C-alpha cells in the first residue's frame, strides 16, 4: 500500500513539475492567497518571530516582510516540485554558485569539506552542487528522516536527481568513516539552524535578538573528521534565480576554541537573514526552548535530563 501511495504522489508531482516555471509561479500566487489570507497558516507565530527578531522595524514593515515571506514560501513549494523534471542546464542557470574554487582546492588536496546551511531561500536546490564541482568528491547532505514514508521517499528522490547522496542524521559518522576508509573526499551539507533536543543543548548564542540554543553536532563532526568548513551564503535575485556564495569558516577547525565555528556560522546566517528577511523559514518555532526551562530540565553536573 505504501508503495502505491508513493507512486501516486510521485506521478502527480512529476506531472505538475512538467509545467513551465512561469505557470508554476501563477499557481504559487494563487496558493499564497489561500495560505496567507484564508488558511492563515501559522500567522501568529510568524508575526511574533518577525516582531521579536526585528524590534527596530515598524509594524507596517513587519507586515510587508510577513507577506513577502508567505509569497516566497509558496514559491519554494513549486520550485521544489520542479526539481523532479528540471534539466541540468535549467537548474545550473537558476541556482548559481560563487567561490567553489575554494572548496575544489581543498578537495584537490584530498580533504573533505562541510558546508553550513540554513533554512534559507531554496535550500533544496543546493542539491545541484555536484553539477558544479570538480567531480572528485562525493557530494551529499545530512537529512532528518521524515515520519511520513511517502514524503520521505519523495524528498530523497528530489535531492538525489543531480548526484547528491542523502545521509540520515543518525548515520552521519558511520558514512564519514566509510568514505574515509575508502579514501574518498566528501562535500557534505549540514542544515544547522534547527532546534536541538533538550539533552543536545550545549551552547547558547544571541541570534536575531533571542537567547538561542543551537546545534553543535556539526562542529563536533568537523573537528573530529578534520573537515574544512564553509558557509553557503544564498541570496535571491528574483523569482527562480538564486546565487550561493562560498564563505570560509575554518580551514583548521582543531585550532579554534570550542563553539567558535558554531558562533561564526550563526553570525553569518544572521547577516544573510537581515539582508533579505523574507526568505528564512519563519514558520519554524525556532525559539520554543528557553534557558530557564533548560536549566530546570537538565542537571548542571551530569548534563543529563532530570527524571524527578
């Protein structure tokens, strides 16, 4: 039954993806009216996130960003579906990369690279990276396995169209060890702006005017594996046109202080969001965990969850 459901979903999405992007954007504009004005999808959360993140902006400007965000979110939906059929030439024209010579230079030395990303612009289109690299390294991304098996399988299909491999988060170290034993350099993308579980909170930073618990697992992997670390700074030029710029974070991560790499990432991500605020995933309940709750739940000595 699950197989049938997947094939139905895949066929429907594939047929939709065959439409030219200009028609898909017409669909997106209609979808925006439903999502924003009718369904009002998570509007209170988005308004709160924007207001708290940009305390200096007037209400009218916040509402303008809010509307632009929902319009982009609908664009993201149709653009992601388009991945099922868009040609190599088409995606290379619409998702451009700058500064990849920095990554290719490290790969030429036999080094692997970690790419820090956020839920910003169309992060799914970054999976076209293999089309732009030297071909020496294996390109992939760490992903969180979705509970819905049909959706999970569909996203794996989307993300693998141009040669990138998807690595389940729980299997990251095993795959890295395997590639290393085979002498294969890798370029792996890590989306690192998610909310960590209580017992995975080790570091807090000020991010968009919030006291924010952040994931530090990527930094631990980078240090342990000796990866060169880069940030992918994405900007949207117009509908369906993105540019991803490579920014070095750490070439010798073992020499940096603890959490320094994580801190650099969040400072860079913050600047990206402040430059074009509508294109971050504001519907995400990013600040649902507070330091006060964390201190109540986690034992300060053992760093484990209390069971009282």
